[in-house]
């Protein structure tokens, strides 16, 4: 899906997904202890 935002929206989506991955990883690490 191509958004009219172009590069900025794609970069934003990438950073958001990256943050989500980090948060989930931290949560899993905390839960596994």
C-alpha cells in the first residue's frame, strides 16, 4: 500500500514497528524471569 506521505510515512511505520518489537521483547524478558 503506497501512502501519499511517501518516504516520511514509510519511515514512521518502520520506526513504530521497531519500537513495538523492542517493547514486546522487553515484556517477554520480564515475564520469562
